[in-house]
């Protein structure tokens, strides 16, 4: 057997205790640790402020340069630097604490810790917190890009761990980069079955034990709880998806796709706001005129509570309440992609009777005094000529249609915003129209309110779903008419019907469906939707249904725990089977041939004891099998020559020997002399 | 810090006592866990019944970290974080498995050590076989304070050397050794005790400044002028047990085999090294004196005879004779019969 010399490093090794002699890291493990920090911070770099990322990148590069040269900055430099950078990170969030502040601090500390990296212990704690940073990134964003970045982080962190451990045990010859990465990937691949079992079957919490920490900064786009003309404008420019919807049956026509968001009923002369206390009362009743639509909606995170539903939702899913005005409101802010199973009526009568006629009528016609006198005068004049609410509506819409223009860049409005809009600028977008129209109705004595939400959507033929983008944000009015209840009036459609028929692009000339990269966009949107569905949408409710194919209708945590245990066991067995099967190098063909030679001899009655050398065995075999003595000696001799002086034998000769070994057959016995079993202890391996 | 507190010494004593008692019970119930007494025949194959695993301190830290990650992810129902947590957790578990497998099936086939004089470190050489199934990385061997790490390629044999301190002549049992690994991530300590049934001989320490050799009269005339290391008579291949100073390094490098200088058997006078002639010394000092003389006589190329109670060796000279003499001296009965084989 060829002897390999021990990789015993005379310098420091970690002993059994490890701590007694702290091991200094070598350059290679230092650099791996630095690389792991960079990789683990990659996901965070996607969500942290750009300037902080730049500062951290510079610090990281400086730290790597110092590590390469083996320079340790003195404490007088490190401490103020740490305080400075951490302070700057805090200042970026105005010293408010939230998830994002925490993540920024963690990233800062990780990079700064590199400056004092010396020992294996330091490296391990840095690597541990680096893993934590990847996880923290997921609290801020959960897109597929994030997961890719985090996966990369895990690979590099584990590789760095292996590198540090190898250095610690004093391996002088480290594997090459490729081998290293491959072994990490193998480790991860072998871990995947157990990880999947845990992910799908580990019992989930239906409700959190403690609240999700908020964020210090509001950075997400979405509808707000109030509306002043000019607000949504920023949304119109945001082309990112707000909502993805898959209908169970046929989708309603696009012009009927009004996605109901917060309903605003209080006007202070300038902006519309919700009246939260009124929304706690039982929802206004709905008469449904056609079969309700069922659909599954996947709403992008907004950090707000509203849940969008097709006008009007009939029931609230879990964790969501149906407000009085038939808007859906989640119990907690939506900070990640959420899936809702919803049903809505498109043909309906909402609130045929006002539940509290006097109070409601008063509430929905209330206006601040001394605002918009010209509008009030106009409406008073109209009311003198007609008392029919429908006639008032018709007049207002006709007027809009005749004299107003739709633009995304309207002039700013002053104190009497409705007056200035109606009699001055005469241009605006949905907010202006909805606000002005609702005010006019209230002045005409008709209960009215503003509904904010989204209008329209784009079919994604690839995924079979509809995408509603933030640019589809919209506002419209609802007026209450005797016997008809709350009726949706969209004054914008009177001005710019194309806005409703074709979406915003219908007005601006571009068409989202016709651009050359539409298929690409569809495909990527489909990928994101599938990701959301598979990965983000999996929650306690879905988990309970997971075992349905196995006959478990509604799995409780005990069943799930059992299933998890079984699946984890199976996964472990799978891993074990794969690990046990592994063979780093295939057996040499000559070795295999020699084994077959030994098997033939064993069949002839001479078995080789493990401790027996080939030549000694050959002599014994030759003595017991005189007929084959010469052949056995010759083959064994050549084999021994190969085994112990491998380099000297030409490959052709090796092949020849292998063939000869395989071809060996013991001559048939003549005498009755069965060979005695081998000497030595029979029980020994 | 603890030791300075009043009563701490007593507490410490109690703790040590308790741990000893636990170890005694463990030795009885779980011989593989402690392996104090049970001696094993070589080769020893490590199997699952004798391999133990505990997380190392960094392993505990990582475990805690992953637990926090998982609980947080479950609480926030954050699926990607949960996936990440489970992947890391099961990667830790797989690393445990892989570390365990790098010990399992490892064979200790041989332990050798050349005799040294008491007080010199004894270099033990352990031969481990990897077996044909896997190569093994990051294995460490520990005995007492000393330890060495090694890796073995598939199907190969690794020879690991550890220095054993010696203090007393006579048989020195190898004692129990620990084979452990932290491979591959350093998060688990996986170990197995081996207590091979081997002992090595420790020669007596030669007296530092002994009087000159007691030459007998007939051997006065011719002296062999050749000192060792001047002109080797011939070279032969290294055999286990040859002293390192005899290795001809230059020639070895040229031929690729370790070559050892062999000296001509010199012709010198005979000396009688008699136990009775050093009767004035205490027991152990006599042994040390005789050891010194034996070494001196060999170095000077004399033929010498060793006379100790019950044994007469020689007259002869040469390596074999030298070792035979030293062995006889090493194995002289101990003055008090308790000390032998008590080294742990």
C-alpha cells in the first residue's frame, strides 16, 4: 500500500479543546471569510440605500487590502471608524429603528468586523452573522433575485467555514477552488431533501407570536389613506405590478375591472380621507344579480392594510375584514406578497337602503363651509331647474365631456381646489374628476363618496393571469340613488373613455400589448407569479391542504408534525444512501482484476487473508495448488510489482496483466486434497 | 478567578470527584465512551458503536443562530427566509454526517515506536488505513497533550507521528488515544477512543557524567581509532528502529530510499560491565551507570559483556547487542513494584 505522509503541521493546530490554543487564520481563510461577507451582503445591497452600499463596498475593499498584507489597524482607528460608519447608517434612517435600520447596522458591523479578523473564532462568528444578514434581507424583500443572491451567499459562507476548519486542522494541502466549491454544492444538494421536508411540512404558525417590526422608511408605492388631487401622479409613472389575478372562470371585460381600494368619504376642502370608525360597522348589504366571480389575487407588498378586490367583494378571506364600505382591510400591514381567494359581484346593487338614513345621508353630503363657493352656486342653480339626481349626474358628466381635458400634468390648484378646477384649469386626471364630481353631487344633495383603487389590467397569456400595474391606479365616485343604492360613476370615463377602455397607454398612444418586448415581459411576469405562488404563497392554510391527496382533509399541527417526522426520516435516509454510495475514486481496473483472481483462487480452496502480502499468499497458494503453481506465482509477482512500484509499469503492460488476471482459472482438481482454510484467525477482517 | 474564591477548592474537588465517579460508571456501562481499561488488539476499525459526536462551541453558536432564523421566519411566515433556514440547518446536519463518515471505517493497523532513553520524547508512529471507499480529510490524533492531524487518500495508509513524554525505564503502555475530526465545517467534534494493546520499551536514562569505562587489563592495547560517522563501511536500507543520526541523507536523496550507514564491526578490547562492580550506588543509579557504560562501549567499538542479576549478555558488540543490553537494563525489576505500567 502506498503510504501518504501525514499532513501534520508543526505550527498551530486546534487541539481537541480548540479554545486553548486559538488558531490564527492564514491568508487564504481570511480572504474566504471576506468573500463570504461580500456574498452574504449582496442581497442586502439590493435594498439598502445606494450611498451606504458604496461606503460599505469601499470599506470592504480596504479591509481586504489590509487582510492581504496582514495589517491590523490599531484600536484608536477602528473604534472611531466603527462609531462613525454605524452612526452614518443610523442617521440615514433618521435614528428611527425598524427592520431596515437593523439590516443596515448588521451590514455595517459585518464589514467593520473584517478589520479585526484574526482568529478562527472571529471568522466563525463573522460567518454566522453573515448567514443572518441573508435572512435579514428577506425581511425587506422576497423577490427571486433576492433568493439567488442569498443562495450564493450560503454557498460562499459554507465554503469559507470549510476553509477555516481545514486550516484549523492543519491540512497543508488545501483543495483547489473548484473542488472546494463542488464539495460545498454537494453538501447543499445532499441537504436539500431534508430542507424541503422542513419547508413544506414543518407546522406553520397560523398567527404570528409577535409582530413584524416595522420599517423606518416608507418606500413602497401604493394607494394612500387619503387623496388630494395630485397625489396618485407618482403612481402613474410606476410600471411595476400591484396585483396579479387569476380568474376561475372567464375574466370580466376590462372596462368592468374596477379594483376597489380604500373608500374616502370625508372632505376637508382639499383632501379626501377615510372615516375609520364608520368602517367597523357591518358591511352594506349587496344584492347579487349574476353568479359571483371567483378569483385568486396575489397582491404585491404595500406596507399598508388595504386589500384590492374586484368591485364589489362579497366576503373577506382569513385575516382580512370587510369594511362597511365594502373595502377589504387586512389585520396587519401587507409587507410581503399575499395571496387571497376572493369572490366578487360585478352586477350588483350595493346598499339599496341606507342603514341609518339620517346619519348616512348627513355624512355623505357633508362638506366644509366656505369652500368652493362658485361650485355651490352652480349646483344651487342646477337644483332649481331639476330635482332628479340622475339629471344632475347627467349634466355634470356632459359638462366634463364637453369642456375638460385629461392630462397627467395638470396645473396646481389653490385653496378652492374644486372651483379652480371646474372654472379655471379644466384639466386633470382621475383624482381631479372624482373629487370635483363627488363634491358637486354632495352640493346637489346626493350622498356621494370617492373610491380609490385600480382600473383595468393586462392579460398575461403565458401565465393565464391578469396583471394590474401601479400605473393603473384610479379614483372614481359612488353616489347613492333611491332604489339603486350606491352606483359607481366614473367621471374620468366621461372625459377620456380611452382611459377606461385601453388603460393609460390608450391615452398616451403607446400600447402595452404591442411593444416588441411584450412576450419577454409576459414571460418574466409569469416567472415572478409562479415564484410567488410556489414559494411566497405557501402558508399555514395551504399547508393544511397539502396532505389532501393523501386523504387528510384538514391537517392539524399534530398530523403535520407526524408527516414532517416521516418526511424528514425519508429525506435523511435518502441523504444517507447518497452519502454511503459515494466513492471518491473508482477502483483501479488492475485492482479489480486482482480481486477476481483472488475469487477464483478462493473458489479453488485458497483464500487470501487480509493481512497476507500478495507474494506470501502466492507461495501458499502454489504449495496447495501445485498444478497452477507457476501461473499463480507469475501473476502474483507481476501484480506485486505493479502494486508497489506502480510508476515503473507501462500502461500497456498493466492492461495485459489485468486481462491475464481475469483469464485465470484454477485447473480442475485431481486428488481429493481439499486445501485447508487459510491460516490466521478466521474471525479477523 | 474561581479558584480564588473561598470554598472554591472544595467545590472543585467535589466536581473532580463526581466526574471521576461518572467516568467509572461510564467505563463499566459504556466501555467505548471512556475506554480506560479495555485494551484492544490491532487492527482497530472504527464503527458506529464507538464514534461519538457533540457540537463544538462554534457548532452551538451556529445551531442557536439557525434556531433563531427558523423561529423568526416561522413567525413572520417569511418563506424564503424559512427555506434558507432549513437549508442551512440541514447542511449542518449533512456536515455532521460527513464528518462521522470520515471516521467510520478508519482502521488503525499499526502502532510502532523505537525505544528511547527515559526523559527523551518517544516518537510513536500510528498507521491508519483509509479503506477503499472514501478518502478522509481533517482527521486528528490526540494522546495526552500531543496531537497531530492528517488526511488519507482513498486506499492509502497514513503514518502519523506523536511524541510521547517518557520518564521511567521499562514498558510504557501506549495508553488510550483519541481520533477526532471537525471535518468538514468545524461545527461538530466527532471522536472515538482507541486503547491499543501495545507498549513500547523505554531504556533507562544513561548517567550524565559517569566515570570512564572499567577496562579490563587484557584490553588495554589496541584502541579502535575510528570514531563513528567518519568512514562508513557500507550503506544499507533503513530499517525501523535505526537511529536517525545514522541516516545518510545525501545518499538517500540521490537514491530515493532511506539509506543508513553501517559501521565495520570494530576490533577492540573487551570490557566487563558488571552489576556487582557498581554496588556502591543506589539501585536506579546503578542501572543508569551501566546504561552509560554500555553506550560508551558501543561507541568506542569495544566488545562488552553485561552482567546483571540473572542475565549475562556478551561479550559482543554491535547494534543488536547494544539493544539487547539496554533492554535487559530497562526490564530489571522496579525497586517498588507499583510503578510499572501506570502511565496514562
